C-alpha cells in the first residue's frame, strides 16, 4: 500500500492516519506514513539511499493517546529534514521515510511489528511508547542492532544496549513534581499516588514514591488499579479516604486520567492534582475550567510565551496548526497535544547523533552521543546519563519543564536540571525503588 500515490486532497480527510493505522492493524502489517513534502527538492539534494524510520506504538486502544499523535510530530520533523535535502551522514544526504505499526500496547503485537519494520522495511530507528512492548521486542531488536526509542527511561537496562529513552522526561518529571509542590506549597504534607498495574505504572510510581519521601512528603496512598478498570469511583473513594493534599496520577494513561479527574470532581476533592500528562482538552469536557486550576504536569504547550519568539517551539506549533489543525489539509479534529511533539525529542537527538558520528551504525551513534557535553533537543541542551538508575548511560536528559494549568491552559512555571537534584537524594530514592523490586536488575 503506497499512500504517496494518492493526492493530497484525496488522502488527507478526517482521521486519515487513524484510518490507515486501523486498516494496517487489521491486516497485521506496517504502513508508510504519508508526507506532504514533495520529492522535487529532496531528489535534487539527496545523494544517498533513504533511511527508514519506524513507529511502533499503540495507534488504537486505551493508550493510543501516547502513540497516535506522535505520528504528526515525527512526520513534520522528517519532512523538514527532507526539505533540506535529507539527513547528513558523512558526505551524503539521505531522505527519511517513516513506516508505522499499531502494536495495540501488547507484547505479541509489538514483536510482530518489530520484525516487520526491521525485516521488511529495514528501519534503523524505532519510535515507541515502551513498557510491555519494550520487554517483548528487546531480544530481537538487540540482535538486529536497531535503536528503539522508548518514551520512558524505566525501559533502559544494560542488556538492552540499543534501547534509549528519556526525551519525554519520564519518570524524572514524576520524581520532580513532589519537589516542585514542596517548594511552592510548603504547608502541604500528604501525597497520594495511583497508576495502572502494568510495567510502566509499577516502575514509574516507585521512582515517584521514593522521590516524594526524599522531599519530606507523607505518602498516604500508594496503590495501583487494574488496567482493565472501567469504573474509577471506588478507586477514587479509597484515595480520598486518606485525606491527601495532593493526588498524583503518575503515569496513568490519558483516558484513565480523564476518568479519575472526573471522579475527583464528583466526589468533592478540593486539593491539588498532579500527573505526568494532562490532556486538558479532554479533561475539560468533564469538569469545569476552575476545577483544574493549579494542576501540574510535564507536557508543555509550544505556544507558551516561556519559549520566546522566534523559537523552535513556536515554529513547530505554527507548522502543526497549518498542517493538522482546524480546516488544515490533514485536520485531525483536535488541538495539538504534548504527544504530537514528544516522540520528536528522541528522533531529533538520534538524528543529531547520526550526523555527528557520520554513520547510522548504532554502536558508533550511541558512543558519539555519550561523548557530547550537550546535544541539542527541543527542550534544551541534553546529555546522556542514567547509569545510576538504569545501569547504562542510555538516558537522554534535557531540562525538565513543569506546568501549571492557568484558566484552562497549561503554562510552564519552571525548568529544572535533574542531575544535581538527583545526586543529593539518589541513595534514599533508590532504596525505596529497590524495596519495591523495581530497579533495573530486579525486573
């Protein structure tokens, strides 16, 4: 199926990427993500063969909110690179092309998709969500030496030498929100935290609990709900019975976050809400604007004055709106979310590494990335770290933004460097994570 043969007007109808993803998923195959950038400019500049990029994530189901929107940002980045003649590797430029596979957040589907993307599409880099799919795919991808970019650093382990993560700052943001709230609200003391009982939730929540304790919080609730949960009323009732000052949703999936916050509102909770990711557009369909005031998360908006003008972020959201916004050629019938740019972080850093190394060889690329004092990222200068937490320096570490919701809109309040903060607390935090069995060498 070659979508590039379709005209722009014919193909780009409402939810066209989602429709293509669903069709491909039902047939158990990957699909090429369409591009609006014509080949005329790239063809005159590129001198090397195309480099294929994979997108292996949930494009349907409850955690598609972490996956499907990422196709838009990655495609914008790829089209920008191609408009410049392709990715510079040594003395040649290579056009980029993306192929996607819906893994439905299940291990077996993810392994099927990894094999198709590598063996049939010859991808050199895979954008992913991580979690259970990372567990299922890493033996194959390690053998094939393909870089797998998870959204979450918890997937990093020494026996996964080509798995990198950290661009979206999970779980570091979940660790720093207790610190932020302690600084801003020193009179609050009681911290409650919940997330789903899968690989992502268990590990990320362990790091948050350790960090909350290290910053002086009394953790009054620390439980996980079943991933099959559809009625969150009893879950929220149990949380509120502990009388928390802050309720943290940790790495709860976007659909779960909406349902939990709706229940917090219906059950009369008056305290602060903290989460890894707040899709305000969806949440505010369920609760009044004023209810979400002061809620914090880690996914900033790129129209935020914080970034300045002109800036990479401003240019990105302008381009996204012109391409995917209301009435645009590829209108996705929603506002831009943090996930639209989230996957781009690691893709861009990897591309920088390829250019610096002069090769797509993953060993050379990763070693080159580790040697840099800093690597440009869309959140600011990043470094490669992670050995204390994950056993290997495969974590991309940019500055960490913290947002508060103001009148229904998220706005950056601070950017914090993780490394110095962690160094002074790591022994206490790691002890908690070990007690929960969630260190890399325990899972």
